[in-house]
C-alpha cells in the first residue's frame, strides 16, 4: 500500500509523478502538465501475467509481447507508454 503520494503545491514548478496524480490534481482545478521527454520515459513494470489456460496462438502472442516488453530494444528505444 502506498503511504504517501507526490505533493502538488503552488510553490513547486516540477513534481515527479507516475501520472494518475496529475489527473487527480487537474480535476481539482490544477493546471499540471505531463512533460514529454525526447529520449523517452522511465517505465515501471513489476508483473506480467498470463491467464491460466491460455493456449495455442493466444499463448504465443502473449509470450511474444512479454519478451518484447522486457527486451533491451523496448527498454532503450521505446517512447512513453500511456496506460490511461
């Protein structure tokens, strides 16, 4: 469980956030923007799960996706992945 989230205060110009907090603050009247870095973003991945019983082509596609997602090419060259 997260104990503390980033603080969005009027005296700050930049806040480090994973993203959802920006939407929350803007819904409360804030005007925060997500910075677009030319060299990409940090991505946090802690789990890739396959549903029990996945077989055949679906399993093959899931394995291709997982291998790509954790592979060096994706980690080094990919632009940001937006999940919301």
